[in-house]
């Protein structure tokens, strides 16, 4: 491997692992419960899809109709026997009125933080931000940008001489 690739892997804390769906080694970030296989990720996504559909009191047939699929084909997503393309995930998010981030968080919360508490806090913040009116959101973005600049400058070491 190249030096650049090695440093990228190290920087992201990736671990070499194997996945039954891939004959070559893959690099993954460890989740809170270890490294999930792709099949386990698909299963979690399917379960979250089912929960969202049921929360909207929609049958599989109803949702399948809105997505333009047969009930059997849609059911494969919930049962994780079919892989979902990102465009389908976006379409389902539109129909269910849920953020794709919510579906992804339920599947891989470790992408939002180093600990379950940190991930949960970040996700709760994102959900709150999604519900704010645009003018409030604009003010909060400016505030967060200011905090980020202040944080970055406070992290910089002071010059040895002044």
C-alpha cells in the first residue's frame, strides 16, 4: 500500500476485515458493537424502514404502490434480501416523510460520534435543526460557524515568542 493510503486508513481508524459478500479484504470503521457485515447493515436498514412505514400506518402494498414496485419487490428491502440503491433510499425518505439521515443513523450510529452518547447527541441536534424555521436556522449556522472559528484558533498552539 502507498504511504498516502496507509495514512488515510490510520487517520480514519479503519480496520482491515473480511465480509462474506466480498472476496477481497475491506477496510471498515468499527461500530459500537464491532464491525457489522454488509448483510447486518442491510438488515438494520430494512428494520428501520419497516418501523417508519408502520409509524405512518401504511401497509407494504400501499408503500409499494407509491414507490412504483410490487409488494413482493418492496418487501425484499424490509427483509434485506435486496440491496437498496441510494436513489431508492431517497425516494422512500420522501414518501415516508423521514430524513435519510434518520434511516442511516439507525443503521450505523457510529458514523455520528466516537461513543453512543456523542452519536446520540449529534443526531438529536440534527433532528432539532431540521425542524427549525429558515430564519432561525440561518442564525444558528452563523453562531456555529463563529464557534468553530473560535475553537480552531484556541486549538492552535501559541507562538513561542510574542
